[in-house]
C-alpha cells in the first residue's frame, strides 16, 4: 500500500511562474506527464499504429480503465463508472433512465441554484416526453421539504457552482428514497475536491466532469456512475453503438451491453481519455480526507484575510466550512472588473454573474502562501480602485 503523502504536491504539476491559480474549480492545471502522454498517443499510437491502435494500444478499453480510477475517487466500486461525452450528455442519460424507472410520476425536482445546463437538459427531456412532466426548482434550502410522493427524480449538484454551498448528500438521498424517488447527484464540483461516497449514500446515479479538480484538461470527458444492482435493467435512451452488447456485429437492433457499459454512446475521445489517465497519476498516495482538511484550512485563511483587508466585499459562500465545497465566493457590484484586475496581476480566479468573484482551493498545488498573496493583491486593487481602469470593463465571450 502506498504511503499517504503530504500536501501540496506542486512538483506534480506545471505551474506558470508568477501565477497564483485559484480557478481549479473551473479548469485544473496541467499535470506533469499529461503532455508526454498526449504526444505518445499522437506520435506513436496514432502515428505508427494507425487504426491498429484500437487493439494494440487498447484504446477501446479506456472508458472502463479510466472509469475505474475515477470510481476510486467517488466511493464507487470498480466496474460501475464509465467515461465519455460531456457532462450535459451524462446528465441527460441519467435523467432519462431515471424517469423511466418511475413511469407513474411526473415531477423532476432540482433547485433554483443548479447549474443551468442540468436544468436545460431536464427541460428538454420534459418537452420531448410529452407526458405532462414538470421540472420543479425550489430554493436550495427548500429541497428537502419539496420531496414527496409526486417526485419521480431528484437531480441535484452537491456543491453550488456560484457560492460553493453544499447539499447534505446523505439526508437528501435518504428523503428521496423514503418518498420512492430516484436520486441523481452531479459531482462536478465534488469529485477531487472532497470525499465522496456514492456507494454509501446508495444513490442510483452520479455524474460529473473531469476538467476541474481532476485536472483532465479542457473538454475532458465526463463520467457516469450507475448503482450496480440497476445497471443491467436500465434502458438507455441514447442507444449508441458502443453501448451495444456486441458493437462489431453491426446488428440492426440495439441490444444493451451488460452493466454500466450500456451508458457508452459513441467513439471514445482517445486523446482526452489518455491525458486524463495520465493526469490521475497526480492522485497517487493522496488521502481525500487530508485533501479536505487542507482545503478547509486554506479556505478559512482566505476568508479571514479578505474580510480583514477588503471590507467592501461580501462573503457569498456559507461561513460554516462544513456547508461548502472547496471554493469561496465574494460578492461585489463591480465583481467582473475586480476579477479582471486580479487576473492581470497574476491571481487567477473567475467571475459568475451577476456579481460573484469565485475562488477555488485545490490543495494538490496550493499552499498558505498562495492564499495570502491572493488576498494581498485583492486588497491593493480595492484600496487603489484599480478595477476602474477601462481595460477591466471589457467582457470577452468567456467570463
């Protein structure tokens, strides 16, 4: 058994000189080894092996192999997670399967703060089902009270993307099951950020992305978990050829593969999966409990520093560390411009409308010095009102 290592492990990542990176909750940094793996796949596997690489380099098994490694980070048994497609596609897969599991119910319950794409997927599914389903979105704090016998599916993101507020996975899953509903958890801001136990909470489905805390790179493939006792009975709506029991029979009729493999859709993104597989090496010896403790310590220090230095910023995240994920958000009417001024000075966080400055804490490559430096730079911007400069008012396509 590998010994648990101390955090951070900065030598496992490419960290640009002069940059303090507090945006790993949006896009993780480049792990060392990932670029070399990409080059190997391009130059050797694809370049020399060509189409033979599907067998000789075992490309076809990447979704399962990488899925098992992700499973270890979300408390899932081997063989219950597969990779591919985008998170929105995986949300749709889980949601469409879950609705069919409760054919006599018509409510999909989420919350008003959920990530828009999850809600768009739910709205689109409801529109095309044409069976009088509805998507109900109470305030996050009212979700528990809204779970009743009319609910077919509860679909929630554990950690809120704007504020970092955290749902109680155990209590909500228990309430959903007590009411006879199916539970789907979106772990986009949980996987790699804090300990997750999908098997322990007994949820039916979990989905998530891998380009945030798992450092898989831009556009890295998403994952889907299906509880093993259900995996052979769910009926996929997206019946892709690689979810077929025997894809190279090229049969006219769809026959679902056993287990979670039926949730594969199209050709796996080999380059992205290979990079992600190499990126996951950075987790060797890392205890998620230690990671969480470090995240809380960094977050608490940041809140203390910012509130002392920048009184005009308002904490938008829960003050209780146990009630938030691995990010801290502050609100200010000029939040966009303030964030642009920070980025220009080498402190990278991000902005979410209408007024949220968002900072992610990734203890694999952040330490206390990084946190204090970020607060010092933020203080300078607020004291001098540097954010008023014209160049910080210009909005690009991505904010």
